[in-house]
């Protein structure tokens, strides 16, 4: 398997254009390390476009020149699928994640219930109508009966990293983000980890975009993402293994 990949990677290295990957912003640091390992293994250069999955899906549907799409949820991958833009047989889950509540280290917030306190004025989440992390957060809060109480305090953001930034700069008291996002903001504290039977199933599917101008190179990168080397890098950044 590895020998076959290295042979294909060697053939692809002469490709004039890098593999263009549109990926969920929560994957930024992990995928940059994956791309470095891919290059070291003989693969071609990878160029990333990081943003909210909903923005990326819309760009692809509107004709953006993308080779690989990696979403933070299945809903946005389905947007691309319904447009007929997933190359057959290339869709695969590459990682999982966990939702957490973060706040400033000096905050009095200790539990999810504390979000209802008067001193908590704004809670940042990715726009729940479009951003996967926000949709996960809303679904969970509805399920445990807190959404209606907290909705007046909710501040929708363009993506999960923007929600994290809102807490970092003091614009919000707390935010729902991924556990992996919390790792890149050590000055914040994780107040709660959303676990248990009611916790959302968070999965990152990847695919080759059907309109890719270099489908073989794109497929090779997706295959690398599914391998042990990429899995080890993703795990080092806090991502859970993808269910196989």
C-alpha cells in the first residue's frame, strides 16, 4: 500500500499546480502539518483555503476551482453531493472532534448552567443556521433544554475560530468551539466538555471534487489523509479517529 502510494506520489510530484484543498478552519494547524508530511513522503505541494464549511461548500457549488473538500460536518458535504460535485468513491471520513465550552480563565462560569447568569451577556457560536460548530451547539442546547433561555445572548459568528476570537478579545463571555480549537488558545479555560449520549457526533468527511482538474493528485491526497501517518498527526492535534 505504502509502496504504491509513494510510486503514485512520485509520478504526481511533477504536477505544475498544487493540489487545492478547501478545508474547515478548525483543521488549519493539523492539515498544515499533514501537508508537510505529505511533501516529505514525496507528494506534490498542497495549497489550502481555510474557512467555514458552509462558505467552502457554497464556493464549490458556485464553481470555485477546488480539488479536495474537507468539511466539519456531513450537512455541508451533502450540499456538495446534491450538486453532483463529489467524485465517485472518494468520500471518506478522516477525523472526529468534540464540542467544548470555553471562557476567559478569570470568569465565574463553572458549568453550562452558569451561562444563564446575568453577568454572562454574550455567548459566541458559529452561525447555527450555517456553521457546523454552531449547528452542533444549538442542537445540543435544544436537546438539554437550554437553548430558549440562552438564545437572547447568542452571538453568531462566521466560523468556529471567530467564536474563539470573540472570547479572546473580550467580545463574548464564552463560546462553544471544538476541543481542538481550545488547544490553540491556552489562555482560555475549558469550562465543559460535551460528552455522553446527547453529545453531537462530529465528523470530518473529505472528498475529491468532481470538477478537479487533477483528480489523480486529489485522490492521492485524500488517500494519504486516510492513512496512518495523517491519522497520527491529526491525533497529535487532538482530533479523534474517524469511525471506519
